């Protein structure tokens, strides 16, 4: 095998065998003992909004956005106990939030047209049981970030799954009373994943380059005085 081809073959194999280049990413930040939006959670939300181009779609202060359905939980302005332990509103000048009242309940957000990213503030974290799950071909599970929860805490958690549309996201609360607020969701910029046809064309191009270089090298060596 010509050496040039030997050099290029691994590259070709890599290109042709490359999985989807877009991968699931999770952005999260936790603030221990927080009874209002903490710095880690706020920075995490800002980073998430910046990378997805998203914005808060649901703050529970008014009507539900079109195309969204929520099963489980209840909208309230009172979690029934201290904010750091049972949760609170995170909307500036707002008061309402969605309360997951513990008791091993699940809240499911269903999106009419599918989403590629989803995130929210979760507050009143006290038992390290909160988990987000969704299907993107396989079952994905994301635990809320937890640090020292002896005095409660709050977090922002968001995930981005470029190029995949997710029909629904479920939040399992365990026995922890948790407030959810300022929910962000939508379709992000879809990362370019070359299609098989493109990869095949690239492969042929690389082989052609290899052939041209080999031809040149052979002609050059033929001109060398023996
Ligand atoms: Ca709110």
C-alpha cells in the first residue's frame, strides 16, 4: 500500500466512523443554603442562555406558553415551609412557582413540537433525590447538582442535546419538596453533522489527493539521477 494512503486511511476511518459530533451537555450550578437565587445558579443560567440562545419561557406568573403541557405539581406562591428547604419563586418581581410536593411524585413537561434544550431553577433541595429524565433515542438521566444540603439549597440545571428533538422531560422529586421556576426550553442551533454522502465525497477527495501526490512523488523520483 502506498505510504500516503497508509497515512490517510486512519483519517478516513475516523471520518466515516465518526458518531454524531453533537453531544449532550449539562450546565449546572448549586448554592448551598440559598433562599434566593444564588451566584452559582445565576452564573449557570446565564451561561446556558448564552450557549443555547434561549430565554425564560415559563415563569408561572401568567398564561402557559402555547404547545406546552405540564402534568403533576401545582402552581403556588407558598411552598409551606422555609424557602431554602422547600423552595421559592425565582422570577424578578414575580411570586409564583411550580411546587413538586414530594411524595415520590413526577412532573412531566410535554412539548408540542419537541425541544433540544431544557433548563430551570430548582429550589428547596434537601434530600438529593431530584432527577431529570428524557428520551432521545435512549433514556437519559440527569441528577440535580448537590453540594452541602444540610441547610437546603437551590440550583440551575440545563441540558442541551443538539440535533435531537425531545418530546417530554420528566422531573422526579423523590420525597423532597422542590420548587421549579423560570423554565427555559427550545430548539438550539443544530451543530453540523456531515451526512454520509458528504463523508463519502470527502473520502473520495482524500483518496484523489493521495493519488495525485503519489503520482508526483513517483515522477519526481523517476527524474532523480540513479
Ligand atoms: Ca415565578
